[in-house]
């Protein structure tokens, strides 16, 4: 990787095109520290989580104890997001008084 490019520069560039409400940054080595520092200082993002893999001195606010815990965290996080999407889908359709049509849509996609 070129010397003047790092993960915080990449995130800075990405943030010129999108305005996320949530950022999750995880990493396990020294090259992640600039990214953690940059993300921790963002003021226009509602929730920013920085997490390093392994208990060590880091700019990250959180840590997981190892690679297995990293994978478990990502698995649980993915399940949480999936369930949240399902709840939002159901709630939206209940609000629109179209629960029956929602069930029909789900059944037709099987």
C-alpha cells in the first residue's frame, strides 16, 4: 500500500460520498490505529464503534479477546441486523394495514 494511503484516509474518502448513521471498525494490527483514532473523533455519525482484536493498548474503545470472539461477534451482529430488518418489515406493513399482503409476498418468494 502506498505510504500516503491508510485506512483512515480510505474512510475519509468514503465519507465524502455517504453520511452513515453507524460505523463499525474492527482490526487487529498497528495499521488500524489511525482508523480507530479518526472514527472516534467523528462528530456527524450517530454511532461509531471501534474494536481491536486482542487486549492491547489501542485507540479502539472496545476489544474482543481473539479471532474466535471476533467471528462470534460478527455472527451475532449479523443475526441481530437480520432480525431488526424483519421487525421493521413487519412493523411497516402492520402500520400500512397490509399484514395479509405482506404474508402473501413472503409466501410467494418461497
